C-alpha cells in the first residue's frame, strides 16, 4: 500500500524560494519512497496543481475543520515546512493544521524550517506545544534551533540545510534574456530587494530606497555594468521600481518583467556576473550557480546562510550606511574569484546536509508511520 505524505508550507506561488523547496521535496520523496502519494496544503490550489507533480492539493486556508481532519486521517506523515514559516502572525495558521494531524494520531515532523522572529509569548508557547509532539524536527540553520530551544522546544532538533540547495536549473535561453530587453553583451549584476519593513517610518523607508539606489549606481559606474532587479515575490517588483526611481543612472537598470519559476531563476544565474541582494533564495541560487554574492542589509537568515558558507557579510551595525555597504561590494568584486572558489569547496557539505532531510524522513516512515487506512 502506498504511503501518504502531506506537506504544509507557504506554497502557492507567493515566493520563488518556497516553490523551490517544494520542488525539491517532491523530487526527493518520489525518488526515496516508491509509490508515495503526495498531498500539498497550498495557499493557491490551482497554482500548485499547475506547477508541481503532486497527487492531491488542499486549499489550506479555505477548507473547514471536517475537510482537513478527513485529509489528515489518510496520511502516514505530515511535514511542516520547509522555509521560514514559524514567525509571529503566521505560525498559528500552520500549527493549526499540524495539530489536526496530531489529534488524528498521524506522525508529524518539520522539514528544514526556519524560525523567527518569535517575540510574542503566545506564539512561542504554541510553537513549543506543537513541536514537542512531533517525531522529528529539522531546521535549516543553527539560529533556528537556538530560537526554538529558547521558546520551549524540548525534543532533539537536527540542523540540516535548505532543500533548495539541491534544485536543478532549467535553461534560461539567450532569447529569454532578449525578451527582457537585455543583450548579454555587457556585464550584468543581479540585485534582489524587498520592502523596508513595517518598523520603518515613511522617511526612513525613503532613505532605505536611496541607500539601495546608491549601491546600484555604484555598481553601474564602478563595474561598467547593467543591474537587473530579480523579484522572488510579486511585491518585490514595486520595491525594485522605487529603487530605480531613486537612481542617478536608471537607464542602466532593468526590472525582470516576466514571471519565472525557481528552476528558471536558477538558470538565469549563468548570465550574471555577480549577485547582490536581500532575499535568501536569490543569494542561495547565485551561490549554487557559482556567482560571487553580497548581502544587502535585511535578515539574520541571510547572514546565517553566508556564515554556513564561511562567506563574509556586511557588519549589521554598519551595513545601513552607504560607505560601508559600497566598500563591501567593492571588496567583493576585487576578490570575487577567491570567493567563488571558496564557495565551490564549501557547497558540497551543505548540499549533503540538505540531502539528510529526506533520509531522516524515510527513516521516520519506516520506523513509526502506521499503515495508511484503506
């Protein structure tokens, strides 16, 4: 009898990084568990059906309790993740589904999740309550393990790596590049930007866009390059246009116009000379493709990823200052060959850690998951 595995995450086309994780999860599960039935709880059921090789898709935020419980009872294992989904405001919606599975006696586990920020006591307690009932917990970075332990998780936590490190690229052709208005005859630097964050005032947000525009202008002038803004979420496009609007040399900047899947975005990297960005998976794609990478000021998960690669990132206390940021980008350019070679040496160990995710899942299925009901 085929085993049934469910996946809960921020799936449904909202973020290319999450879609990359789902792509890898499905591929690995099908290779490791013959005949597995895969069920995805998605925020956009139609998108997931169109873009992924899954057996069933459940509208996670539209289904009522009875429907969700019926789905859970069919499963051998429910996986929470991957990606950074355990954070204030959103964690509860995912944990609710996991609790339904646990109440139905279904084995549950995390799949290389990230965590944080988790500042509210109620959110921390909810995370601890649900994860302490799990049979397996894997996280993608040490900082997530530390935060979960601080939140009250008592079970063993395995640090693996982001599954997207195992994504296979799809060729991004020269014709596709030309459709974006780019010839490929000039140096091309990829840039990833996102919103400033709700904690910033309108004035601070303006300064933030000016800082990013300054960095883009610097790269155009210093490296004789074009800058291509790559959006991993739809709302990143708006932020990219705001940055271009603050540039002194906007004629050398492009915003990727068409929508591409994660494998295509990974394929795009072969056309770039360097990647400078805020989105974790933009930098992950670039590093996987052998590009020099520099982080823009945003999140600890980005610094954690670069730390795992043993790559220097800007000092968080100074990275919001134009001089320090431009100096960091300038040093990277001069030392780009050394960084690329260093990452090439470090990457296999991280990819091996990413493969550990599915090995642990298969072991869990073999040891604990009961036979699916007929």
